[in-house]
């Protein structure tokens, strides 16, 4: 997707720790709590066997949503070339977002203690009045160092 005269300097995938963070979103936790409450009711409070299938169906939906997100994050990557950042994501509909380097005013890297140990963090590109965050990027400091070596 890069021009032939344009060289890719560094490519970073998105960390799989993002998928763990996805499990702790409020809607995923809420769905899990409701599913477990229904499971408790089905297995301990009632003798209706057909309600077990409702519980199994809810667990299956939960797992499908989670593993769909895992597959989505495995395919996403951030690429730095000599002229721009390229954000690749999507499977059925492939999306490439091009951010010219001259449009970036400032770069912020946010990492937690665990992120520093496992080498992932958040890169936030500041551009003329708006921010473009890239969450859970592997090797964030290497990308920023490569960016500043260009200037």
C-alpha cells in the first residue's frame, strides 16, 4: 500500500493486551454479570431444562463477540514510512488511514508500569486541534524515536 519510492521504516502491531482490556469494558462486564445471573437462576433455582440452552446461547454470544474483537486486533497495525503514518485495519472492508508527517504537531506516549515491562503503550498524535489516539501499540518508543530521526 506504500508507494514504490517510499520506504517503510517501522511497523507495529497492536498488542493483544487490548483484548484483555476489552473484557473489562462496562458493556462486556454487564453482559457477563447478566449471563451469570441467568445461569445461576437456571441451574440452581429452576428445574426447566430448556432454559439451559438459553444460558449456553448467551455464553456463545459472549465468546463470539470477544473472539471477533481478538481477530480484529490481530489484523490491525500501524506503519511509519518516510512521509506518513499508515493505520491498517479491517478484514472484510480493509481501511487504510494515511496521516502525513507534516500534519503531526506533537506526539504523546502513555504507558503504564505493566506496559513498560511488556513493551506496549498508547501513541497519541496531536494535529491542528484534534487528537488521534492509537491504543495498545507494541514498541511505542521505537516508533517515536524513528519518527524523530526523520526530522
